[in-house]
């Protein structure tokens, strides 16, 4: 297997966890390159269900090396909880798992500031998960962040924590009228976290580049989706990192020439969580129906996902900014119940048609989707094992998606289990 980047091609929740789990069989290293524990990758294996927020899905396979890259912001308490839960289920975490010493650390004041800012914004809120991801990235880019390598040195950590709290407490007390945070409240528990994480800390850029020299195969795992990218998403209703393919390089220290192929994952319809424009969103009745059928509730927050028709405009955008070589379509089976299915091929705003993703959120919010309608197949696809066994109308729908998007569909998922996956052709 070559070196592969797998990214979400919509607003996240596309089913990347399942695909990563499937592709891990042929990979040597699996690397998470951005985001934090605001992500949630769900993998079902037999009767077991695993929801992973920070650790790469490859941890479920023996003998694979799993890495959290420097582009990830890490909540140590959340990471250790996840490690303990996996261990309790018989998954080995103590070996072949590494965390970049350059990862920035999430602290309680990050979570507090996240929630306070969101509440203060009212109707202008972003829809953050409240896990401190954004404030931690703000510290990173303000060059005041505390990294894992700092956390592992008690003197350095204490000095940087005091400096951070001097500023954070001014914000908490003067803007939000909250009580100040004392360094002692953080120092002791975080030093305990540091001791548990010490043996997993590594210069993961060196680790991965050594692996490349040895011709090992690396699978890069993105969180969230293209339309939540800080640069190329529905700004400001985005995450605080780059879940696009370029983030695989900056988030791991591996150069772009090492990447052989980029796979995009998209649902057979569209979902998003939180605030922001969503041109193809269903009405309330159909949203409830699809949400129930597809289990559309956030793996991290449990929030109900907003649901809508497949949007070709955002997929074309994802193809361009990620350089997608192929697409995996997931949850085709959720559409089994519908008599009619629509595909959005363009947006119309004040008489002008947009076939490419507009940068203006006002245009996006006010646009009317232009649809093509298809007959549904209204029979189960769950037991289908080969593409030729799909209903004729399902094949017509997929063929039209492929033509409109301009990139081949090479994988189709018709259920949550590993075996409910169709490979149209090799992706490598």
C-alpha cells in the first residue's frame, strides 16, 4: 500500500473511522494529523463499538504503529481516559503508540474560555463542542502555547503556566466576571498526566521520516471535514485547524512528495453539526426520518446532526482543495427508504448560478439549491456484496454522482460493519 491521506469531503461525520479501520490492514503506520477530541471516529467490529476521539483507529489492529502528530491539540485527561477504556476492552495501547512532543496541550481554562465565548456570542455562536480546541489553537498561533515537551519538564511547565494564567485571568475576571484560575489547581494533576504520557512522547516527525526511509506504508487520518477547514470551509463556522490533505504534511512533519494518493469520504447525502449555512438541508420531517435511519447523532457530543441532500458543489470544492484521487461513498443504505432522491448540482443567488463553492457566507446562506431528481430504489442494500448486485436505480444515482463530481467512486459502504463495504476497483 502506498502512503495515503484520507479526508472528509463534507462537514465531517462522513464515516472516516470505518474506512481508516478497513485500510489499516495494509498500512504499517496510522497517523492522526490535526484537530483534537472534538472529533469522533466510530468503528463497529462484530458486537463491539469503538468511538475514538484522539487515538487513530488503527489501534484496533495488532502490530500497527499509531501516532498522534504535532498538528493535534491534546487534552491529556481525555487521551488517558481513551487509553484506559481501550485497555479495559483488551486493546493493547502500551506498545507502538506515540504522541508528538510538539503537540499543544489543552488546559481547563481553554475549555472554560471556549464555553464562555460561545455563550457570549449568542445568535452569532459558532457551534463549538466546548472542548477547548479553538482556544488551544489560539495560544499555539499566538506563540504562548504549552506543548507536551514543556509539560514533561516541571520547571518549564510551571513557568509557562504562570505566564499564561496572568493573561487568561485578566480575560476571565475583566471580560467574563469569572473567578481567576490558580496555577496550583492545574500544576499537580497535569504533572501526573505528564508522567503517564512520558513513555509515549516522541519526535514523531523523525519517527515517520525514518519509516518512509524503510519503505513503510503510512495512512494519514484526518478529523472533521473539508468544509470545516479554517481556510477553505464555511468560515467562520469552521474548526481551528486544516482537515484538508495539506494538513497531513504540516501536522506530521512529512513532506508532500511522500504522499501517493488522497481519498475523500462522503456520505450519500449530507450532514453537518452546529451552526452555519447548509443549502441542501431537509425540512424537519425528512431530517427526523433520515436522522433516525442513519443514526445521525454526534459521536463526540451526541448532538443531532442536520441532514440534507447530496451537494455536488461542495464535493467539487473538496476535490480541488484536497487533490482527491478517488471518493468513498458511505451510508448508501440510509437512502433505501426514499421514493425520490435529489442531488444539488448548483446554487442560485439573485439570478446567478454558482457551480463552484462561493466564499461569501451571505451568498451561501441566501442561495437556493438547483436539484436533479432521481427515483429511489426502495429495497435494502445492506446484504449487497458486489456492485452488480445493487438495485438499478442505486447504480444510476452513483453513476450520476461520479460524473458530476468528476472523480471516480471506488468504495461504497452499505452499513456500519467492516464487511458491509464494496470495492469497485483498487484504490492503490
